C-alpha cells in the first residue's frame, strides 16, 4: 500500500453564527450562541422542532459552548432565524452576534457574579468596535475555574481579592471590585488590544500578543491597571458526565445530539451549554438510550470530526469507525478519528489517531492529525483487526 496522500486543509478563519451561517457538506451550519450560556426547556423544545423542520435533525455542541443546527436548507434559513428570534435565541444583527462572543462557566451559582458580569459585558460590547474573528471572552466566577482550558482571549476570573481581568496567557491583570467594573476593564483591554496593531486581516489573538512582547514592552505598553502581578488561577481538569451540584452533566456521542433527544430531555430542565461538548442539565437525567451520564462510558474515549459527507474537506466518514473502535480504546486513552489532516475535533495530541487520506486511514500514536504518518488501512480492515492500531503488530507509527 502506498503512503498517505495529504490534502492541505482549508482554514476558514471565521465562525458561523445564526445570522451568518456557514455552508458545509450537508447544508448550512447555523450556530446559536445561547444568552448567558443557557437554554430553557421551552427554548430546547423549540430548537428541536426547528431542527426537524428546517435542518437534518442533528445538533452539534461546539467547543465554544454554542449549539449548531446542521443540514439547514438555504431556502429555509429565513424561517429558521424567525423561529429562533421568537425563542429569544438570536441577536438583533450580525455585528451584535459577532461581538457577543462571551462564554460563561456552566457551574455558576446564583449570586456568584458570573451572570452579572456576563450581562454587563454584553452591554459594554454592544456599541463596541469590531473585534478580530474568533476573539472571545470567558467569564467564570464559580469555584474551580473550570473554563481555564477553554478558548478565550480575555478572561474574567474569581480571585481572592476581587474579580480578576486578564488577557489570555498574561501573568499580570487588573482586579475589579464588582461586575460593572470587571466588564468595563474587559472592554478596555479589548480596545487596547485593537490599538496594538496585532490584528492582521481581521485576525489576532491575545496570547500571541503577550508572547510577542518582551517584558520591557509589556511594562511600557500595557495599561497601568493591568500591570499588577497576579496569581493566575490554577487550571482545572476537564469535567466529566455525572451528577454535579447544579444538576447533571450529560454527554452525547461526538458531541452531537439529535432533535428527538433534545425534545425528550427538554421537560427535565434547562441546559447550560459547556465548551466540553456536553450540557449541564439543571435537574436529574432520565435514562435514555445514547445519553452519556457516566465518565466510564467508552464513547467518551473517542473523538471524531464531522467527516464525510457532512464536511466537504473530508476524505472519508469518521464516526462509524470511531464508534466501532470505542470499546477497544484503553481506559484513560483517547482515539481521534479525523476526516483530514486539519484535525478539527482534537487539535492536540491524542494517544491514538486515524487520519483519513486518499489511500485509507493513516494510524498514529501520541500525535496530532496534522503529523500524518506512513501506512494506511481501510475502515473495514481496522474494524476487523483493531490490533492494527491498538496492538503490537501494527504498521510503523511516528
Ligand atoms: S478535520 Fe474533519 S471536519 Fe475538519 S476539515 Fe477535516 S474533515 Fe472537515
């Protein structure tokens, strides 16, 4: 068998919204950014109905804590947006939708300030300047700092001496006394970032700026309010399915949930959407086939992107293969099946990786999808002989 053929993945550089959807292989992707990171039972039931009426009945939970309806027909987009607007799930215009890139911790508690900062920040951003594509905020004043590993450029975090506002990667920050002050500081930091000249072609990330600045330049250029050395909150581990203080963390295979499942769960409570492709159900979870409520569930050991036919860049279907191999993945390990070298579903290193090529799947160990490798197997071969990937008698790995 010849070596894998690498197809250079296309980097789009922007994220879809509800008002500005993105075309994919199975139709439009319409991304809904829940206000306050929460969808009520009524909104969930409505989204399920809209997905069935205008989409393909599949809804993704994104790693930016959004829900995205898949397979939406172009002609149905207007009716879908009207339905979402009736549910209170969309912004007034495209600009407002893009600016409201604010993630909140699903573990917030009433009175901990998370929702108050969110509201003040969204208000503060409403008339703000256009920010770089993908530039976002995280707000987490709950105990545990669980959003620390989720993508964000400006973070509002719990601190022993107040509310900490800092740029991603920064070891200095500003302390605020209340929600309004914290939101104001976050907007100030965003405006400062825009003035640094670090935005090129509508792109720019805070962590990149921090890395580019020398210590002297940081001191010279950063607004004085953000120059206090702070103990950056410790990064926590990824939450798992199961009962938590706020309800039940529930997962779905590949972070994708059917409209039927959403409708079935809607009467059991609101969802807080997480960046871990799970939902925090504000209540007890019913026993439903396909609903993941245990951390030991083998389906949590596999990650797979949309693959073919949903993604136009995919060189093969991914999810049936990943599901078929899930039981063979050792506990504690992760298998990443990627439809191309872009590795959307798991940008980091995975214990086991299968990357689709024109010649079959290239197997890798302790690698990223973009690392590629020698040797390729068909999905049927891998399903029949999982030891090609997991065993000792496999083709050479990186
Ligand atoms: S990794 Fe998967 S979802 Fe991403 S571009 Fe490639 S095939 Fe598409």
